[in-house]
C-alpha cells in the first residue's frame, strides 16, 4: 500500500471526526504554541543582541578598568580586582593611540552621570549624560537623524556642545528644530549639534534619553574621570581578520605600560563582542532548557491524549479493521494506517500551534519587544509534534494490526 | 457421492502429498482441496473440535452451497476456505497453493488475490463511496489509481450500479449495498466468490435479485461458494455440502 493512499485514509478518518480531532489536538496545539513562542522570544532577543553588536561594530572592543566577565564572578574576585585594577587615564589613552598599529580608531568615553536637563520651563530629570571623544560616533556607528556629532576641534576645545537622543529632542523642543538650540545641563548652557535616530525601547527601557558631550567638557563640568565617571576606551581593528591581533596588541601594550610580569593577571579588562555573546549564551543556555521543558510537558500530555483517542478509535473501528483485513490488508497496512492517522493528526496540531505562535509573536513584537521565528524552529516544532504523534500511535496501531480478522468482523460497529 | 474423499498418497512419515490438481493442459482444475481438515479450539481445560477430519474438493467453475444448522462448523469451514484462519490439522490447497501453513501476511495476500467475500451484513465502509469500497481490494493489491478506477467501474457495471458509484452505503438500498459488496468481491478477479448468508439481511424480492445475480456470475464462469442455512437459497446452487457436528453429512450434486 502506497504512502499516499495511507495518507488519504488517515486524512479521511481525521476529517470524519472533526470536532473530536480538534479537541484531541488541543494539548498538542497548546504545547507547540508555547514551545514556538518561547523559542521565538529567545531568538528575537538573540537577534536583537546580534544587531546591537553589529551596531556597535562587531569588530570593536573596549578596554576598561574591570572585565565584567572575569572580575565580577563573586565577591572574592570583585575584591581582588578592586585591589589590583587601576583606573584608566587619558595618558593611557595617548600611550595606546601612539603605539597601537593594528587599531583603526581608538576612542575614549567616560561613564555617564544622571543629570537634570532644562530648556525654558521644560525639565527632565535623570538623563544620562556621557563624555566621549569625537571619533566614538564612527566607532559606535551612530545613526544621526539630524545635524551632526561634535568635531575633534570642538572636543579638544572643550566646547559646551551636545549630541542628544530623540526623546530629549522631542521633549525639550516640542515645536521646533533642536539644532543650534540651547539646553541647560546642571546649570550650564550647551548648544545642540545633532539628534540621534529613534531606537525605541528594549525590555521596556527607553533608549532615546541620553546626551553625549565632549570628554574634556565632561571632565571640566562634571569632575575627574574616575569611579562613577570611570574612563574607558573603545577601539576598532583595521581589518576584520586582524581583530584578535588588534585585541592582543592592545593587551600587550597595556601590560607593558603597567609593567606587569608574565605571571601577573591583567589589571584592566578587555571586552570583545564574543565575550558578550558568550555571556548571553551562558545565561540563555539554562533559560532555554527550562523554557523548552515546560512546553515539553504539554507536548507529552498532548501525546497521551492522542494515544487515548487512538485507542478509542481502534475499538470503535474494529469492524472496519476486520473488513480491511478480509480484503487483503496485511498487519503492516493496518499498523501504518493508524500510525499515519496519529502522526498526521499531531502534525496538523503542530502546524496550528506554529501558526498561533506566529500570531502571538507578531503581537508581542508590536506591543512588547522583538521576536523572531526561524524556519528551523518551525520545522523542529512540527517534526517534534509529528514524532510525538508517531509515539502516541504506536501502541494503538499495534493493537489494531494484531486484531484477529474473524473476531474483528464479528464486532458490532 | 457421500463423504467425498480425495485419493491421497500417505507417505510413511505421515506427510500428505500434494494432490493431483492439474489437468492435462496444465491448468489448475481442482480449485479447492481440503484434506482431512481439523479445527480445534482450546477452551481452557477442554478442547472443542469444530471440524473433525473434513475432506472435499471444489473444481473451477462450480456453484457450491455449504449448509448446516448453527454450531455445525460451517462458519469455521467458511473462515478456513476464506483464508481468515488456518486449520489445526490437515492441508488446504487453494488454486495450487497450500495455505494451511501460511503466515498472516501470506494469508492476507491470498485473501486479496484469490478470495472475494460477500457478507450477510455487506460490510461496506460506511464513510466511503461505493466506488471507493470497490477499490479497496485493489488498493491493498497495489494497483495504481487510474487502473483501479477503471477496474472498479467495470465491476460496478457488472452489477448494474455504475450510476450510483459516488453514493455512500447509507444512500443505497439493501440490495444495492449487497451488489456493491459483490462488485468489491469480484473486482480483483478472485478464484472463488465466497458468500456468507448473502441474502440473510434482505427481503424476499431482493434476495431473488441477488440470487439471480449469482446465477449470472456462475454462468460467466465464476466459482461460487455459498454458506447458508436456508434450504431454498442452497437449492439455487449445483452442489450442496451439508455439515453437521463438524463432519460432512452429505455431499450431493443437485442439478
């Protein structure tokens, strides 16, 4: 008996009991929906991080006082790092800039300070103000909507100029063009040079409420670049191939400058995109397992329901099995028929589940945050559903195949 | 002829040799050869012998009725002839093949190729059209769908139902249903048409129609075995084997 014939028989049997099939599949649908939704949320987050890294420049890295992945493991490592690691200085910056041969651009930034910003009677509290060198705009691939970032000249001259986020622009300049306008940061006037394109929110945190000012201005107006205003560097390599060499060169230069012996640990931290994705993978590795396990339970329950209904179906259709056997159906034909029915039913459930999850994903993307449904996840979800269907069908199908044709023909229904 | 027996050569080892079933032109003439068939059911402590040592032959083109009261063993015999079951003891040759030793798959193939069943309650698939019902044996015979349609239509034409082929059983009368069942039994051109009380669920007039159809099929050269307890239905056949208490009581040529 050809597969297509078996498939037809299976579909006819499912179609003959539409309501029952639909109810039977509810568990499977819920399980697959949950599974695919969770996967698309996680994948969406992964894609988001990948895009962010690509935005920063996949081939950029930073040099900072601490390496969060190494130094912040527990209280002992934090304490050790705090004793060992020293603040980076602008002299370090000049030193690296002069000597590094594999780095294309080296920028310096200081950690931001939440500050009050005013324009006329508009007041914004706790806006993050950061200091940066002019070239960080290129290193971070800033998407400038309007105006420009500040120049080297302005940065070197410690001009009171500002590059602002879209949210600040709309709130402080509701009516007009912010470019050239003046804003008040902690009582000092700054001229707005440029506005960044809207970034939206990530996990409910707005990304458009920030101000960037020249590093020197920041140092003058906010205070020395230590502790909460800790200095750090960002860098890009000259070539993609030379990225890890550029990282190593920076590490070597920093160690030389700090006169570290060969068996001493780095007393600074270098953070690469790999380290960020590595951390993400570590966190999501465990989240993923839990997130898969819960819908997995629903899938198992769904499979048990299918098995139960298939057993009922075999009992109900004993006569049909007898008729088919009397006409020459072999045991394996009957086995395949019921296995197919169960697998087809489960696969349909899987497909419906994927469809619902797709809709859920669309809605979540609209109102909450980005989701991403990959072809791989769809294929796996449907295949897993089908696989559960086969497993659920095995015992009922075996029972059906083993029926004695004479007994089966004698059945009432 | 009473107690029909077949001349078989019993070897010293007690193995029954294959009977001479073939005529001079090489064609199998003896379609069915039952040789000392026993069927024993194990009912826990005691063994029940449904058949004890039944032997007979059916030639190609015969029209045979098997009769007997209920409990006589005629249903058991029918199941054996139809290859739904195998004998506990003895040999059953069907169209030159010894089916008594076959496994389930081989029996299924024989049922598919050699036997056309007609049941008292028609045994059509309720959800399938007449055409699909007739196609069923061909599906299990692995016939491709275009050929299958053609063969099924042909079989339905023979029972004069081709215009109702897209109807489901519940849209057909009892007589029409039985004709669909007969078309299904014939579609694969089996060696024997095995009918179990084919008129048992039909009124008298319809019974007559069905029996006339059997008559026509017999005249066309089909081998028909009718299992019935009704004397007047059995009387339509050319030969009657009467079973009682698991033994052949009478085997008579009536026409």
